[in-house]
C-alpha cells in the first residue's frame, strides 16, 4: 500500500544531485534508505522486501545514480 501511494500518477522529472531523471506513470525514484524509512525499518530490510516483490513480478527496479527507480509491473 505504501508503494502505491508514492508512485507517480503523471510523468514527472526528478532532480538528484543536479541530474534530471525522468519518472513515468507508476514509477518513483527513491533510495533504499528512503524506502526503509517509509516502511518503518532499515535499508537492509527494505532491500529484501523490494527484492521479494521483484521476484513476484509486482515491481521492477532499475539503478539510477544513487537511487532506485521502482516501477509497478
């Protein structure tokens, strides 16, 4: 549920360290540390959880600079 609240409902550009990153519908660009904070846990648990979701083809991830682009599949 938390993930669906944070993905974009329209195309948007995100700036990280001065670099423009395109973020389409059903995508968001957050670091694993940020996901950990949103989930109420740490970075390691967030990585494990997102990897499980990726194995179930619920989300797809892509490394973007120092963050991760997460897409709802």
